[in-house]
C-alpha cells in the first residue's frame, strides 16, 4: 500500500489538470497513489489522465456523473489505500517538497494530530506569483479559531489528514456546496489537533472560475452551517460561536438593504441581536466611533427595517391584486 493517497477532483479543466498532475509526479516523496475523479467532464480530461496513466501506474482514474467537488473527493476517499490523504484542486499545484515535508511532520506528530496544513503562493490571473500566505491559529485550539474567524485554511490543496481520522469523523458533506471543507474542518477540530506549517508548499490559482469567490452564497451557507453547530459545553465556545453568527447575520442584513429587501434585512438584523446583543460594538463604523452609538445602532436599524418592510407590504399586496 502507498503511504499517501493524493486526490484530485476535476471538472472540465484539462489544461490546468496537466499541471496539477505533473506537480504530483515531481514530488521528491514518491510513495504515493493518485486518484483523479472526473466529475462528468466533457472536455479532454479523460485523455489527459489516460496519457499519464500509460506512463505512471500510480495514477488511477475514476469517472462519475457531475455531482460536485465534495462528492468527487468522497468517491476518492472511499477508494484511498494510503494511511495519509492529501488533496489537490485541479487548478492548483504542489511544490516538489510538499509531500515530503508533510509526511515527515505527520510521522513524528502524536496521534491526536489529525490534520496538517501549509501555506501557499497565490497566483494571480495574470500569472504573477503573489506574496506567500499561510493559516494562523495563534497557538489557540483549532475549533475556537474556526468558529471565531472562519475558514482560515485557504484550500484543501494544502491539507493532509490521517485516513483513520476520516473514517472516524466521516467524509465531506456535499449539502454544503461552497463550505463543505469548512464544515469538515469543524468536525475534525472537535476531536483532533491541527498542525500549521508556516511555509508555502503549494500554489493557489486565482481566476474567474474559483468557487470561493461567491460571497453571498458563502455567507448563506455559513449561517446555515453554524446555526446547526452544537457549541461546546464551555462558555467560551458558545460565546465565540454566537459572536460569529451575529456578525454574519449583520453582514447579510446590510446586503439585503442594498437590494431593498427590507423584510430580509429586519430578519437578519433581529437574528444578529439575538445571538449577540452587543453586536454593534464589535463592528467598525468609520468616523462614528462613539461606543454608545455603535451599540444602539443595530436596534435602530431593526426598527427602521421592520417599518420599511411593513410600509412596503400594502403596496405589494395592492400591486398583486391589480395584476389579477
């Protein structure tokens, strides 16, 4: 059995996929298998993978109907045989030492460490390599950081996990199309420690097709996800979770105002206050720095949004009757 199962989910990115696969073949650590899951591609993806397969028996190809990245990764996880699992998005690339460095860390880490993540070099759409970045947990437990700040791990492309951990916490939840990685990290962090390597070992590509750029949908799924999280028994976990939810709801209220969706704005504003009555004090208001103003502003906003939605309702009803 190989030591590492590398997993690439792909959909209609044959050109990028060539580079991703080549970066795995260029690894200085060679005891790996690569499982490429073709999620219903209609381009030359099959031919690209099969051309590599003919030269490298470590590469496996799996085709499935289009079901999304989470289901593609899950299909590969079901077939993985390595004791360690590493992911690579089809538009990213690993640096040659990536597997060697992470395998060394995991080999010497205690069993309670279930995940290791490294930094990345972002690559702009122009091809320019930007300044390196990496996750920062600040020495805090991973669950608290994930709840307080959000998904600080840039991409699954920098992650390696023990397969035994996957078997314990389960695979990715495809119901969260955009935030399934974050939801999975939360489950892992409830049981295992994370190790962060402050060194860039992969390249993360920015381009118009990046799913991570969908802000409103990400926020909607984050709220749905976190509303379903059962906080830890300690007060701090609950406090961190509810603060995070309050800020997400308030951001959603502001977005609803931009659309003049007053009822939605009122609902989100009310949820923000319910989760954290002092949510206004935690938001930067530019020149309006008075702490009293900051604290009471969400309450005033809630009253205004509610009034605006009620004022709008009769007109909407009249318009609907007129159309009949």
